[in-house]
């Protein structure tokens, strides 16, 4: 049986190279959530990609601090809008 040695630095770079795609997916989810929102005035947003030690992550979120964000939190709590927007 042959031994396999992984190039962990290379593997990490591959996971981080998907950043534009991950950001685009988060924006798509936020857009779908905005179109599905039942609560009037609710506004979902996408947060661009952030690099982590494991790779990268982007978020579709209700946001915080604004009136639209509070309405989005209520909308998401009652209707699971973000989960439904993921497909």
C-alpha cells in the first residue's frame, strides 16, 4: 500500500480560492430571502467572504442595528426565510 502525503498549504489555498463564488452564493441567498420576505420592510443582506484558517466563509444574514434588520429578524423567526431561500 502506498503512503499519501497531503500538501495542507495547497489544500488551504484551494479552499480560499473559491471566495468569489462563495460571496456570489451568499448574495443569491440574500436576494431570494428578500423576494420571499413576508414581513413588510424586512431586508436581508450578504456579508462578503472572510478568510478563515479552514478556508473562507460568506454570510446571508438579517443584519443588525437598523429597522429593516429587526423586521428581517422577525420575518426569519416566524417564517424561516433564510432556510427556505437556501433551496
